[in-house]
């Protein structure tokens, strides 16, 4: 069994799922590579893909928690606090939340650095930023139903990435690019 397959199997065991065959481990690495490359992180070796993929969920998880907190508490100024961080994911090499991982957590986990963001991840941050602005404007205007619908939608889309690794805005961008090419 290859080292990469063992890494994928160990990661599966840590999550309570066992990969019973080398083929299952290889399929898992392929799936993780798809999720990572979909977000624009290409050219990584298998071991880096396996180690990096769960940490690509960290920033979306923090954004999701902040939006959920703002919506549930009615403290919509939290959205304004989140907005510069979301915009940071567009204009900085990585999202500011990734600095928490890159400069802190990874020192303890021994994981790889989160690489510079490519277009797909920046696009996802742009979508999130616009969504946050739309939520805040709705709340500010007193349009509570649209505000809560936008908030629930943001949490749902973020949850998809946090719990499965699938970044819906990156998938949308990939779909648009593929259709433009054909």
C-alpha cells in the first residue's frame, strides 16, 4: 500500500470511516484532489492534498459561525465586522482567517501552509462578500424576511463546504468557465 493511500486511510480512520482496500484509499485521494483543485489549489502532491483539504474548510467554518451568530442574535454589526475579512480573501494572498492556521495551528499539527488563493477561491470570497453586503443591507433596511433568507442561504452554502469540502461558488465558477470554453 502506498504512503498516500495509508495517509488517506489514516485520515478516514480518524473520522471513524475505514478504507478497506487500497483502491478505496486511492479513490479518496482522487476525491480530495478534486475538491482541492476545484478551489484553485493545483500542482500539489498527494500527501499535501490529503493534509491540506480539511484546513481549507477552516475559514469558511469561521465565516459560517459569524454569520450564524449575527442572524441568531440579531447583532447585524457582526456582518460588518466579517466583511473586511471576506474582502481580504479577494485582495490578500489568503483569507485573514487562514493566518490563524498558517501562523498558529499548523505549528502544532505539522500540516502544510495554505497556498496563495487562485481565482476560484477568490471568486468564492467575492460571492461571500456580496452576500454579506446583501444581508446587512436587508437587515439595515428592516427587510427581515429577505435578510433571514439570505442568512440561511449563506449558512447552508457554507455548511456544504465545511461538512463535505465542496465549495459551491468554486464549482459554479468552474461550470461557467467550462461552458464558456465549449
